[in-house]
C-alpha cells in the first residue's frame, strides 16, 4: 500500500514538473515577426516582432542569435534633443507579466550585425530569442521586399539611416 502511494505521489510530481516546464515555455509567444530585404553590400538588418508574455511572472529578453549574422543585438532607436539615436540595450528588454511589447521601426528592434549575405524578399531568417525565465524561443522571420508591407522608416535600411546627418550610434 505504501509503495503504491509513493508511486502515485512520484508520478504526480513528475506530471506537475512537466506541466510547469511546458507552461513556462508556452508563456512567451512571438507574433508578427518580419524583416526587410537588404540591398547588396548592406552589413546590417533589423527584425521586428511582438512579444506576448502570457505568464503571471515578468520576463526579460536577454539576447538573441541567428546564423545569418555575426552578431545579433537588442537595439533601441529614439529621438534625443532632435537627434535620432540608436543604441544597444545591454541589460535586456523587460516584458511585464500578462503584457506585450512591440519591437518596431523607430523603437526597439533586433539588430543583425555583420550580415553573411543580403536578406532577400521571401526568404526566412531563423532567430533564437533568449529569455531570462522562459529560456530559448525559436522564431522563423519572413523577409519582405523593400518598400512594401510594414512602414520601415519609409523603406530605408539601417545602413541608409546610418548615413543620415542627425543620427548617432550610442553604446
């Protein structure tokens, strides 16, 4: 009798642990992911997406990786004193419990640095997002043609924007 009870308790604990791990992994949902095709010779690109935290706990996007670029960083663009600035977000991007955060042109985005080849329309970029609590979340990001779909600073690539007179890269 005692042995059967221990077996039932152990089984219940395994199910609870498995369910908890599954719920934790499913707590972060990524939607509306997209990127823009890049011109030949471009060394950078960007990925935009929406992060939905369905959990009762806050989480933090702490990094990302992709085999299409040498480096992948979380960046923020904002206007400071009339100058557009872009900087790496080194302490991660907080996603409050039960909320969403939109990474979009002119704001937070995933920066692809050192592209190994141009991003072409209708291609897909594999992206691995790393969250503090939820762990790794894999995303396939569709690449759109330049000048179509989402408004990406009027179709400019990041390389185009780097040449603008009033934009500073900050660390």
